[in-house]
C-alpha cells in the first residue's frame, strides 16, 4: 500500500507556507507586514508605519502632513539593502502601496486559519479504494491501510491495529529515541568540553614548564659565567704579577747597563789624556769604579718556563658530558625541583677552590 503520494502535497504545502511566511516579515518590526504595505524604489517592502518611523528618525525636522507648513521631501536608507530612498513633499505617504503583497497576506492568513488535521485527512486516501480513508495499520506489513484492504484486499490475512494507537506508540518510541539521542549528544558534548579543558590545561602546564626550564638553564649559564669570570680574574692576576717581576728586572738591568756604559765612556776619555800626571790623578778612581762595576751582581733572571701559563688550563670535557645527560625527571613536581635546585646550588659554591691551584688538576 503506497500512501506517501498523499502526504507529499501536504508536506510541500507546509514547507511552502513556512517559506512564504518568511517572505512576509517586515525587516523593521520583524512581524508580518501590516497594512498598508509600501514598496520602495529598490523593490523592498515595509509597513507604512515602520517606513514612517525610519523616515522620521532620519529627518527629525521634516514637517508631518498635518502641519500648516509643507516642507520639501526627505530621504532615508532602505533597511534591507541600504539603498537611499528620496521622498517628495508627501513623505512616506507618497510611496506606492504594494497591493499584491497585501493580497498575499490575506490569502496566507485565511489558509493558516484552516485546521491542519482537516487538510491532512483530505490527502490520506487509499490508492486501491479511492473513497476510503486510511484508518488502520497493518502490523504484519508495517504500513497504514484502509478497512476495505483488511476485509477484501491485500491485508485480509494480516494483523491490524487502529491507526491512532500505532501513531501514538510510534510517536512515543520516536520521542524516546530522540530523548536518548539528545542525552547521548549531551554526553558527547560534555566529553568534548572536558577534552577541550584538558587541551587548555596541557597548554598552560607546558607554558609553565617551559618557563621553569628557561629559568634553570639561565641559572646554570649564570653559574658558568660567574665561574668563568673568577678564573679569568685569577689568570689576569698571575699575568700581572709575572709581568711586574720581569719588567722590574728589565729596569734593573737597564739601569746597570746605562751606568756601565757611562763608566766605559769616562774610562776611554781618561785613557786619551796625554799628560801622565793628570792621568794618574784620575786613573786610580776609575780603576776602582770599573772593578766595582764588574763585580756587581744583578738579580737572577726568570727561571726556565716562567712564562708558561699552562697551569691555568681548565678541562671541561667531563662537565660538558655531564651537561649532555641533563634530561627530564618524570614524576618530579616543579616545587620539588625548585627546592632541589636551591639546595644543590650551594654545594659547588662551598667546595669551589679559589685561585688557579684548584683548576689545574681537573
């Protein structure tokens, strides 16, 4: 038994009526157009009252029709397309009425006032028995049918039930199924919301751990920079001490060389004296000075290897290898790591050797 053909016009009419109602809604008051309906130059429609409200809002100084003075026309923009509407001296009352839309509204209201069930029953007719309404439901074939089909037709050997009973039952089943589906959708939405919160928590925790990781490596770099400065300072002190000693020796040897050169010059000039008596008066003293100068003992020179700075060599291979082993510790909270980091940073500082003696053995 095929009865869907009878339903299609009804469903099509209901759908068409809904679409028609949407076309009859005023964009200002969002209600169905009220008479009279005016048509704008851009072909959009408005209730005259709504059009007048929009016009008055855009032209507050425009005189109404009842005023003693007549002003020139004003203008406003269509609320649907923003097209500028220019009016004459009659204002909104000069706009043309849309009689077609008004007639459609009358027909729509008349059709809407008819009972839905009466229209539905007009279409639910049996195909095999055109004068019979579909009033029972075949439980065996699971289709609606008429009484004559049960008595004489294809469903005479089938089990049937009243159509309202099956209608209520299946409507209840569908309602229960919808409720279950909606409840399932709510659960799915709750799971989605929970997982979105998990994503947000993951982002927040990752951002926090990144900050902590940066802080720890910055602290480690700070320790390395501090230690490097200390070692460079120790090396600079040693360099200055050695330079001062060697430069002092250079000055001492230079002074001795200058005095010896002057003494040699004086001795040579004395030897050129032609008068023996005058020469003998100065010779004794010069001989004593030359003998004393030759016996002067200068400070010892720097020992071999004094210029070497190899004792300031720092071996960092084991430290670099240890740094490469830095990794995450699963299960350790950020607070515990903070406490461990503060306690662990004090040990190396206390045991850190001062001066170059503690650096050469590593």
